[in-house]
């Protein structure tokens, strides 16, 4: 999944999340056709992996998340990102998953680390390593790097391959901390330099929380992250402008050999021309 920031961004489609009202409604109605269409459209748009999140179902989450995994993988061959704070739900969902899943996420919090590490090892999963520990969230880039480094070291010492670890610098809103965006970029660069075999990943949307025209901020932030070496992003591949900016950034940053992806997107009318 990672290659030192040299190859194209690995895209995790974010849309199948029950915090979105249409998805919540579809899951409650067990609307298989709607959910499978969401998965297929994301893969067609460029997602190499599809995120599934049923976190709003609380007590029912293990059953619902397992059903979501089965439903989505009946429609697409792509692996899934099992996105849950609940280790029991993750373990249940992995029983249905085909291929190598990505777990989102493990942290440096001792209880969560101890619960999730056996699951990661038992199933051979990749894992998002969130820069968070028992001392709380990082407030600076250096704190994020320190927390992330301790977590990566613990995962590697436990036998998790470096290529299966994706560090998430923990994106925070710039509306509440003007330095939050810059801190993410600094953390990405530092982790990429310190651990060449380990990848970096982030979700874009937190950076724009509480602000107008959130898509504009997310689009601009993605380009900055790619320029800093980001390997993967949890994002909306159906956002045409976001995808066009990604293809342009990859062409300009040497992550699209001979600009073949950019040219193909142009010929397919996907650059908004």
C-alpha cells in the first residue's frame, strides 16, 4: 500500500458511513441495492478500498457492520476498511471479509492497543495507527510524531509488517486551531522520513469542520497533503473536483509516470474541462 510517497495516492472511499443520513436510512431498511450502488460507484470513480462504518448503531454495531461487509463485498472485489471504535464489531466483521482488510484504527491507548493487536495479528490486517495515546490528543506536530512513533515501534516490535502500518496524524479543525493543518503536513513529512516502509493516511473532512464551503478546504488540503508525501486518504471519490485536483497534483509531483493518469482522466472528461 505504501511506496515512500512515490506512487499514486491510495484512495479509501468514505461514503458508506451511517453518520450520513442516506446511508443510515438505507442500512435500517436493509436496502442492499442502494448500498451496493454506493460501493460500485466509488470503485468506478477510483477508490481502491471502501470504508464501512456503522458506528451510530451502538449495541447493534457488530451485527450491522458484519452485514455491511457481506453486502458491499457481494458487489465489489475491493477490500474494505473496517472503521469502528468497537473491537467486538471489528472482529465480527472480519469473519465475513475477503482479502486483506484495513482496520481503522489502533491507538497508543493501552486498553485499545491490547484489545486490537491480537485481532490485527490473527487476521493479517493492515492497520491505521492513530497518533493518540493515554495522554490524549496531540496539540503540536512534534507531539503527534512522538505519539505516532511510539505506536509504530510497538506495532513493529509485535511483528506487524511495516507495509501494513498507516500512520494517521489526527486531523483537527483549523477553525479551532489555526496551526492544525500545518501540523498534519509536518507530521506526514516526519513520519515518512523516520519510517520509510510505513505509510501515512488521513481523513480530509475534519480539517474543515465548522467552516463554510468545506469542500474547497478539503480539496486544497488534499493537494497539500499529497505534496507532503501522503500515501493514502479516506475521501469522497465522487467529488469530481477533488479527484481532478488529485490527478493534477500527482502529475506535478512525479507520482504519475509520464502523466498517464492525468492524460487518461482528461480524455475521459474527468478534469472538469
